[in-house]
C-alpha cells in the first residue's frame, strides 16, 4: 500500500483539492439527472445466429445481438451489438462462459477477446466459452462520432506540451465544441451509451447464451462495467475479476475529485520513472543524470520546432506527453525503452513517443469522452470548471498542463466537455454499488497504477458487500498476466472460486532490463488496441 505521507507538496495540493471538491459538491447538491429506470416489461432475448467472423481462422465465431436502444422501452427500437465467442476446448468439462471486457471506454471487446485468447491459460480455455462484444457506441456496434478526423487532427496538432497563456479558455471552448459535435452527429445514440444500459445489454447476452450465471474479467473501464453489472444483477455473477478498478462512487458522483487523483497518479508514475533515470543514467540513457530538466526542455524544444512525421503531421511536446500518458502504463519493464525513445526524440529520430494520435485514436477518443460524459455529472459553473481544471494541471507539473489544458482526449481531461454536456443521461447508473447477494468478487489493484489509482481498488473492495482485494505491489496499469503470483491466484479463482487470503500482496513485477533484450516492437502501447499480455 502506498504511503499517504503529506511531505510531498504536490500531494498536499491534491488532498486540498479533494477536500474542497467534496465540500463544493455537497454545497452544490449536484443533481444526477435522469438515470436508468426500472421498466415493467422485459425485452425479448436476442437470437444469436453464429457464423464465421470477418477475419476467420482463429476458432472464433461471430453473431449480432439486437438489444433495446432505450431499456426503458424494451419493445421499442433496437441497436445491433457485435458478439464473438470461442467454445470451450474441452466441452466434457465445460464450466460456462467467461466474458472478457476491455478498458477504454472505446476499445473493441470483440478484438479484446480474440487478441487475448492465447494469453489465457489452458485451464480457462478448456473449460470456458470465451466471449467478447463491442459495447454500444463502439466499433461494430454503432461507432459514436463527435469530432471527425480532420477536426481532431487539427486540435491535437495545435496543442502544445507547455501550453501558452489562454490555453484554459481554449480548452473550455474546445470542450463545448466537442459536446456540440457529439449532439449533432450522434445525438440519437448519446443518451443511451451509459454504463447502466451497457450492463443491461450484458445480461441480455447472458440470457441469449443460455447461462444462469456469468464469469467475468474486466480491466480498467471494464472493471466499472463489471461493478455496475454486479450491482444490477448480483445473483447472475458466478465469479468476477475487476482489474485496475474504479472507485465507482467518486468516478460517477464526485468526478472532479476523481480527476484530481488520476492526475496525481499519472504524474507520480512518470516522476518515478524519471527518478529511476536519474539513478540509472547509463541504463536509461536520457537526461545525463538530470532527466526531469531534460524532459521539460524536450517538451519546449518540440513545441518550438516540431518534428514532421512520415504522415506529414507535426510531433510536438503535446505529442510526447500524450504518448507517455499511455506508455507509462506498461510498468517498470518498459522503462529502459522509454529512456531510449526519449533520447531518440531528443535527437529528432524515429520514436514511438512522437507518433501523433491517428484516425484509430480518434475513434477511441470520441467514445472515451462521450461514454464518460454519459456516466458522470460534473457540478455546473464555468468558474468552478476553470478553477479546478487549472488546479489539476498545476498539481501535476510533468503531464498535467498539456493533458489537462489540451483538447478532449483521455480520462483525465474530460471535465471541459462533460461539464458542458447537454445530452440527457437516462442510461447512467446511479444506484448502490454494494452488489448485495453476489458471489465473492475479486478486486485487483496495482500500487503504482498511473491510470486507476490503487486507492480506487481499496475503495471498491470495501464498497462491495462481498469484495476481496488482491494487491500487486508494482508500477503499471492492471495486474493480470504481469505477475505470475497474481495470475496464478486469479486463474485459480476463476476456475475453482477459491479466493486469495485476505491481505495477499504479490510483489513479483518484472524489473527494468537492459535495452536490447528485445526490440521496442510490441512494447509501445497503442491506446486503440487493448489486450491481455502474455505472461512471461
């Protein structure tokens, strides 16, 4: 468990912001808005007609499930969900269905299941049908569009690693423009992409698959989906692993406070990497013993003279910050390669940290922002928005300014859009998260997680009536298949329902190795493609 020492002035800032946010939210009496309501009728169970997938050859088959657009109107218009499955390899010993849910929001669950299948142990592949689906608004299930590729490219290409005066006003303006574009281009779908409806879709899939209960693995945002599913359908859970978990209450009800902690987690992880570089200058190869100063200089240098990439688009200090935000999620194992990539960026050579967000990125980011705006209610007020976005950026000096004051992209900087969101939220879940009556649920938290802070996992395990916390003492985002200890315990639980002992901590993270053990191919993170890593 990470220390809660307040000796670090940045931590004092974060805790101060959090306390102010809690007080402000209480005083404002935030109205959640319309949320998922119980209906008298039940929607028809989808009929799944299985056939070859568009890219056959891996043993998976595909189908389409039609589910209600608005679960308050179960007999009304429907939308299609893309579904995939691979049947248990040993049908004589089949246990049931293992539903894999990726992070995001915005990653394809169909791709996640197919790309992650070989990383699962034989004990799970033999006994479970492995299932994935694209949730509503994602990829094959009706892609949400807000900004188009040209608009997104113009915004991220103009952003800077060291924002200029006026960046806050521009971020607020862009947030409103993004929200307006969502309503214009996806207005009929926006009210219905919240996680409350997504969880109801999962239960319809369960029924369509003919299962009494589901076994579920969800990582990052998938952990929030699992939490909401268990809250609404607790007795339909056979086993559930929530990896890189969210604190559901703070995420949905106190979003400014949640954002503050996420900025702190991200900057803390980047800071620990740079401190390692300072102590291991030869292995890291960046900064000549002063990597923090070198990083700030590199952001400014790229802002002043961007590298023109093969696509013809510029790589700026913002590009560097954006890519580092995702790549730091891979943990200590990648640190030497990050050092190499930073050194290459200094030399204005090819570096995966200088790849501008692509059209694939924009598809992901459109959904990522829109779904979170459907799930979360920010207190109203332009002054409050400006003050807290500025405070978040200042509290995280390494990446906070470019990400917090940049265009709408990933989790941390959704406030300028979501605080100006005009669409209704009937699909938002706002009930209890206790999941009373569920089977035991395993919550997995990583102490140095840059994306979903470890304390989120602690809070979720305490919130659930039947939660059990498993701690991975490590850097990086999520824990499954990044630790032999974690993976053995998770696999045993999924197969046999045997929980780890209370207080179990795994501490077997792969340490930084010398660059050259393998190339950076496959090391760099791609925000558009979520996959369970192969255990090494």
